[in-house]
């Protein structure tokens, strides 16, 4: 059992939890993920690692309450437990193995979309701890969905915030901001790391390809075991089929087949949505809501 | 009674069981078991025992059953095996112990598997546990993976007094016994849980949610966590796909995924959250035991199911009993058929599979006749789900994170058959991680050999 030692509501539907998980906290690095399972009947939910403390033996996760399992998880409070918490899974960021002096010379731009800000944060923080400066863009639909802004500001060289509706920061999407930085402010970047919704990563990758900037994206597809056994997380990268759990989760954004990944993401949407509605409305659920037949 | 014939075992009616997940085989009653045991010739030189990968003294346990001493029979079996209720259900006895039975020369071999199952079930129902009497040795051994190889190795080491901890990557112990083999062949809450409890009763600790190579490495177990030896029984690995067009469409699964969702995550029950896109018209590609399990699972979830296999009936690698059960339940066999392409609709979902007829040509190096395509015989199956059951390739995780642990060209860990010894001192391995996908009992045999190897290694050290 894994205790929740701190819970914070980051927005209406985004929750942050610091969880006691000694083995994961001891060995995890930026870029990796965990799988959590609330109880006996819960799903195995893959979540990126937002932060960790080797001293306290804790790992911080951030998730959006979208399906039945994440809604149940969101209802947990400080002092409650997850039945299962396994990791770290997947590979840590490739650049972590690069010598610090090489990394010093690189100018990296991080692009975080919505909940994707959570997995970007430990990467920027890790670089900051080695004295390496990096810029970061946080994009969200509106102000209430901008998360971890203060934390990010403390570790990023320059932080830019964009909102689709202009309710906070620059009005527009992350691509508008990238264009502004590169084309108007003449900033040059050696690498872009983009983490967020698939559609955002797709369009960032299209833009950076045009701009000639190598780009890394982090995928979080449907998976079951997270150790290579089920193959649910397969994704087309270049001409190859990769398993996000053992080959990723980070891939070359210019090679990922995002359209296929988006279709695969939909696979259980209806089943999961149906199950949630059935649970919520019980015997009163007879359809007609537009979400199911 | 005809001594040449077996006492038949009761089974659920095929028409009924095709719609539920209850166990197919109902097992012997005490009277039936005694009658079957009485058929044993009690050979002076028992061939059956040589056919058993864990070398169970079969005539001795059958003799006890025949006397009505089921408890005694249980203690005979548990000297050799930690998982008799599992083995009695899923071992391919017809090609092992029963294949060597002298009674089988003229008549039908003794139903050794069904008798083993009867004894193990009796023991569970009467709460009999294996007896431990070993003196505690002050040495820690780590076992990686809680499948058949790991449980057997851990059980044998604990019987020898070692302080054993099993590390399991998933949230439940049991490996393939819980994620792979379905409920209707191997009930989880009764049979599997109880066998694992028996291993724990020997003093074995199980730590779930630990991925060796990620959460902690083998080198760290040996240096920082004080383990004197490690057994790697991490299982088969990554599912294979065919590499045909359309394979990444929604509705194409590996058998591993389909079975894991259903068995481990219990998607077939209403009160578990994990979904499964069960399908209405399902093709399972492959002809092994895993393919039969996937097909019979899809059938129970309400689908019309095809097995698509490129060779003929005789070449099906699955156990005859499994093929027979699948047919009885209504699985349709499309033999000498090979998929060419998965057809995908505009939303990215499977809508069919283009296949081609095959015929058997000349035998290849392995002696099996090679299937070759019949030109112009393409046809299309209308489907919404395809399950690929083509075997696995090794998971590189442990080899790539353990210094000095050698793998062969295919990526399997290199280990000796007699002792499980690997290229790295103190590290032993066995089961599917070494051989590639095989059977429960072969993995148990390897776990047993490695336990002996580890005991010898630590005794000399």
C-alpha cells in the first residue's frame, strides 16, 4: 500500500498527489512514468512522474479526472492509499546521459500543454539543478488550466504562458509562441521537447520540422502492464512499430505517426465512458445522453 | 468396469460453458479417483515418473489414493511440486507422464493429471499444507518473477531453509497463471491463490510492483540488499506481430493483451473498471494453447470466433484436449489459412481480414511440412477484432541492466539446463526467459533445477 502524503487540487479536474513509494523514488529519473492502481477492481493507470524526493521517498503524480478510474482516484484524500504503485517504467530522457558540458552548450525549449506541464517540470528542474538554462512555454485553454506555473518559473530561464482564449498570458496556442520566439525574437534552439495532448505534439512537430529543430515528444498511449508484455501501447515511429513502454515513452516527434496514435487513443473511450455513466447513473441510465447508444 | 478404459471425468456441458467463465472440467469424486487409481499397474520400474519434469513419485501417490489415503498422497506430491492443483489442470500429461504409462500400451493410460488434480483439490478443501522442517539458513535469495518457475524455485529453496523473497512486476503474484491462463481452465481465487499461499506458508516473501532492471537492478540486489544469489524467472516477454498492413488498427490485440485484460484485470466481470473491446466477430491468428485460450475467452464474451492457422489440424501446437474443447464450444477452425492484410474502416477500426489458402509443401529443417500459398485463393473474413497469438520475443530489460549476464542470439538468457547457472556469478535463470515460450511444467522443472543449483552454489561458498 502506498500512502498519499499530500494532495493539491490544481484545477477543477487536475489533481496533484505526493505518494510514498520508496523504491520508485530511489531510482526514477525525468522522462519515466509509473502505473498506479487504486484498489482491487481499479484499472492500471499510467502516469508521468511530476517530481520526486529521494530523501522523503516520495513521488509526485498529476492527473486529470477523465474516466471512471481517475474520478475514483481524484476522490482520495491525504492519508488514503493506492493499492499499487509501480515504477519507474520506460526510459529516462536520453540527454541525461550526455556530459554536462555538452548540455551546457545546448539551448532547449520545452513546450508543455495542459497536464503535460507535469512531466515537463522534472526535466527542466533536473537541468536547472545542473546549472543548465532552458526555456519553457506552458500552453492551456484558459487561465484556470495553467498548472505548476510558480514551480516552473523557479527553474526555467524564461517562462512563457499562452492561453487559447487570452484569459492569461499571451493569447494563442503554443505554436504561436514558438513562431514569435524564433521568428520575431530571433531566438535559436537546438532542441524542442514537447509534451501535451497528441494534437498539440503533432502540430508542434510539424512546425519544428519546418524550422529545422530536432524535437522529442513523450507519448502516453493506452497500456496494461507497462513492461512490454501486452503490446497495447504500440506506435508507428518512422517505418517501425515501437512499444511506448519499453522503447519510449519519448520518441522523435518528426517520425511519430500522430494520426494513427490519435485513433488508437480513442479505442476505449466509448467503453470507459459508458462504464462511468453506468456507474454514476446506475439503473437510471438508459441512454439518450449523447455519450452512448 | 473395463480396466482398459479410463474413468471418465465430468465436464460442464459445452452449450452451457460457452457462455460462462466457470471451470470446464469438474474433476473426480473420491470414488471415481479410487476407481481410476485402482487401474494403476504399480510398475516396478515406473516409466511415468521419468516423463515428469519435476520427477513426482507417481506410483506412490496413486497407491495412496487407491488406499483412500488422500492426505498421504498429497504429502507425496508436495515433496516434489509446489503447484499440484495447477499442474493437474494445465500440464500436457498426454505427452509426458501419461505418454509413458505402461497401461497405455494396450488400453488408455492412467489419468495421472486428473488424479493429481483430485489430490490437490482435496488438500485445499481440507486445508492441508505442505510440511516444512528445514533448519533456517542465514542466507537470502532473490527470485525474479512469481510465475511457475519462480514459485517452484522459491518453494524448494525455502524448504531448504533459505530466506527467499520473490519480486513480481505486476500487482498480483502468479505470472502466466494469473494473467495468461483463463479462469475456465484455472480458477484464480480458489486454485492459484491457494497454491501461492502454500508457497508463502513455506516462509517465502513476495514483493509485488517491483520491476527488476527499473525499480532496482540485479547488481543492486546482490551488493546493496544483501542477497547471496538471484534466480531469474521473468517469463516470455514481448508479443510478436506479423508485420502485415493494418496491424495497428483499433481492434487488433496481442493475445497477451486480450487475456491480461480479461484474466488479470477481470474485464469480464461487471465490478472491475478495466474495459475490453470484446468484439462480435473475432479471428485469433495462431494455433497454440494461448490461441485456444484467447479464442475460448472471446467466445465467452459473446463473439463468433475463428482460429486462423497456416498449417493443418495435425500440426496445431495446442494440446489435443484444448482443441477438442474449443471445437465443442463452437470455435470455427480456418486451417491452412494465412492472413495477408487487416482491412480497416474509415475510423481506424478493423472491418475484416484478407486471407489466403495454404497447402503443405516439403518438410523443412525441423521436419515440419512448410505451408505454401495457393495462388489466387484469396478470400476475406468479415471481422471486428483480430487477436495475434504468434508467440513472444524475450524482454531485453534484465539482460540490458545486468552486467555480465549473457543472452543468446535470440535474446534469451543463457543458462545450463542442470543447474540454471548463467554467465554471471550468483545469478541463475530458468523458464521462458531462457527457453522462449514453453509450458508451465517445463518452467517448474527449470525452477527446480535452479533451486538445486543455487543450493549447491551457496553450500560451497
